[in-house]
C-alpha cells in the first residue's frame, strides 16, 4: 500500500517530536553537585609562613592560632573561604 | 477515491476544526493555565520544604543556645517586626524619619533576642538575629508567591500565573541561597558580603578598636606615612554596624581634614561579569536603605572630601553564602587597589578614611 505524502509528513513530525521530548528528558538530568570544602588560611604576621587547612568551628579572620614555626611571631587566620576540591585533585591542606 | 485520500481528508477536516477550536475559544488559555499551575504547585512544594528545613535548623540552633521554647520564640519573630516606610509625599526629613524607624526596629529586634537568650556573647546574639531574619525572609517569599498564585487562579488570570511560573526558577534559586546562608551564619564563616570588612582587616594590623557608633569600630593606624582611619562593623558576629554614622563622627572629629574617604563593598555582578572582578569609581559604595549612604555623601560634600568606591562583584547567592575562593582572590586585588589609591591620591602626612562595608560575620 502506498502512503499519502500528508500521512508521511505527519508521521515524520511525530517521530521528530518524540525524539526531541526524549532528548530533553535525558539531557536535563543534572550531575550531583560536589559540596565545597571550607578552608582556613593561616599566616604569620611577619609574612614568611602560611598554611591552608580545613575550617574548624570557632575559626574567624583575625583570630590568633599559635606561633609561627619559622620565626615564633603570632600566627593569625587571614581568610576563610570555600573551594570545590575534586577527588584526586588539589590537596585540602598546603604549606608554604 | 482510495483509502489514503480518505484519511487525508479526515485529517484535514480535523486540522481545520482544531484550528478553529484553538483560535476562537478560551480553551488553550485554560490549558496553559492548568499547565503553569501544575508547574508552580511542584515548585511551591519545594519552597515549603525549604522553609520547613530552615525552621528546623533554626529551632535546633536555638535549642543549642538554651532557649526554653525555641519554636514559640521563632514563630513570634517571623510575622512581626515589620517596618512601615515613612511618608514620601512630603520628602522633608524623610531620611531622618527612615533612620529613626530603622533604629527603632533594630533596637526592638535586639531587645527581643537578648531577653530570651540572656547573657551570651555578642557574636552569638548577632548570629541569632541574622538567622531569624533569614527564616523570616524565606517565609515572606513563600507567602508572597502563594498570594500571587492563588490570586491568579481565583481570577483565572493566566498572565499572572504564567509570569509567576517563569519567575519560579529564579525565586527558588534565591530561596535556596538564603537557606544555604544559614550554614554560613551557624558556622560563623565569612560570607561574600564580607569583602568590605575583610579588606579593612588587611589594613588594621595591631591597632585597637574604639567604638564610634553602635557595633561599629574605628581603628587608627598608619600606611606608608599616611594616617589611616579604618571603620568596620564589630566582628566576628553577623552585623553590618552603622558605617554612615561612624564616618560622620570621625570626619567631624578631624574637623573635615580628610584627604579621601574610601568605601569598599560587595556589588551585584551582571551575568556577563565574572565573580571576584574588582572595579573602582566615585561615590559611596554601600547598599543600605538610605540613611547610612546619605550620611557618608553629606559629610563628604560638607567638607569637599573626594569619595572613592571599590567593589568586588558577585551574585546575590554568593553574597549570602560562605566566601568563595574567587571572591577571596577579589579581596586581595581590592586591597592592592586601595593601596594604589592611597599612594597616588593621599600625600604623606594626610589622613584617609577606609570604610569596610558589609556583614562582618567571621571577621574580627
């Protein structure tokens, strides 16, 4: 049986719409978000030592957290910030 | 006539009938209204979930602080403490009236919180106030959205419902960012809006604070031979202080002999801009309802003091949540810009005022 061009056209439209619907359904699935890590940056007031470690409750910028292992001057928290650390990527703690 | 032509004719008739049906009846609008309403209902459910979650967290925090009936304490706060804006038809003194109303409201909130929390540290009291404000905002947004949704359905106003449906993703994003902000205030980490106080902190060194206005400190220090007056809200609790009043008092105390007033604040970025971008210009960088900004502008104008503004760009969600590394990098760039302004525009021996505008949570 030979199909009418109109029927063929409508079938084509139907197929395209189905593909579009299915594609939009699969492509809108979001990847799970990586929770950011909160880091605390500590630095010596003389400026020759700094360290980044994970945030601990009670940390705030300007808090004195010990003595510098290099020169003995006070160590202060200079920043607290969040960063997305990917697995196998950057280390959460670094010294300089 | 063969079978396929019959089909074609039937389809053609159906198409024409459908076209008439869609173009000359209100049914398409009703169908749209039904679709948009269903879309909004799903988002309203999410909105309620977020509100409930924020309430649960607030109650848990208040219980931890030793509040005897945290639910009642929170519920009493949520729908109260509104501010009725002053009459604007008669603009004389409008700023003074607004300032008065804001102070009265602020004092009432503080009294309410202090009464139930007793003698606890200032930063915990400040964080509790902000926590209650956040839950209150989430509740208000939820109520407003429901109001327009019900209004749209009541009068079959499909335009209103459609507008609301289109706005819902943005509204949900904002509410989610408010909910996430609770974490930052509970932990006491600096938020994006804290860029001003953090820049100010870089210049303070070992200087001792002196209270110039309520919850607002002045630090007197030096920078490369220039006398530096640093003003910021008192941390590490969540407060923005009263920077306008502080600037007014410091300038008056110095008899207007100030070479520059530099304000540093967070600014909302456009979608085409990057988070952490730093820009500088002229004026008072402060986003208050009016009284603090006008106090800085009036003082600067009275003594012809140039006003410099430095801003760090971020989205509204980033301003409310724990400061990101990108914003922190922006802070470091802003510090360098402030240093450059002082070196180039303030002569040695002159005085300059640096004001760190914003919420100082997590920043001493």
